[in-house]
């Protein structure tokens, strides 16, 4: 593990004593279940040089920060709605001397209406919410021709079926589904969703309409 990941682990565990960032606290498990899991995205997704990537609901920085450590050329935005996590992420990115990183305190449905709308090549989310709901949030940030990448557990076939209509509604189409096993870390799935049309202007800012639509599925 590189020195930057060692610093990451140290800060993660220090801050975890103040408030809950992760239930995984053994360094060897952090390496596999957080870092290695995050980095599988680079194996299964073709992310070009200098791509713009937003990590929505990033929490303690997964998968965005491990990806940035490995691929410093990527322009990264980390978004989370909890201010304590934002303070951690700002200290973390400074300690890791990462450049080209924006840490944004915002709710996904509120920030998608401005200059960030359809401004990214990739939007990623890891274990945040059900896929259909994630599609409403993440696809609004992806340019036409870009991708939304959802990182899920191993058993998500029914969730994928429920998400097909919301994905279509937001201008997306499932491009690929990757399944793999982490070493001693369980089954994982990455759903790659291509953005083929612009997202309707009423989403995701109209959360009431969004939730009403989801309940119909």
C-alpha cells in the first residue's frame, strides 16, 4: 500500500473515533473493502485521461479518493450532504496533497440545477441508495455521451430491473453489468449506464414528482 493510502487509513480511523465514517476499522479490511473495491472501477470502466468525475454521496471519499490517488489526471468533485464528512474530506485531500479536487457540501437534487448539470464525463456512487433513485440523482450530472457508474453488492438483479424505467426517464440506458468477487470481501456489481439523451429539466430538483414516479414502479 502506498504512503498516501497509509495516510488515508490513519486519518480515517482518527476521524472515525469522533463520528461514524465507516464500520470497517481493521486496516487490512479497509485496504480490500474500501480501497481495492473502489479501484475496481478503473478495471471495468474506460475512464480517459483528464476526465471529469463526480462522486455523489461520497461519504468518507469512496470511490473517488482512491481513484484520484491512482489516477491524478482525473478532475474530481466529491459531493456529500453531511457537513462533518465535508470537513474530513477537506482535511484528507490536503493531507494527501491532491490537486484538481473540489469538495462540495450539497444535496444532489439541489445542486443539479446549476453549472454542474450535465457537466461531467462520469458520475459515480457506491452503496448509497437503490439504483432507481441513484439514477434520478446521478444522471442529471452526466453529459450526453458520458456514464453513470453505480457500485453495488452482489445480489441486485431485482434492483436493476426496477431501475430500468427510471434510468430511461432520466435519459440513460444500461450499457453493461460487471460482476466480480473481492478477495475475502464478497460479491460486487458495477452497473454502467450510458447517457444517451438530456435529462428532463424537472428532475431531480422536483423531489416530490421524483418520489411519486418511483412509487409507480
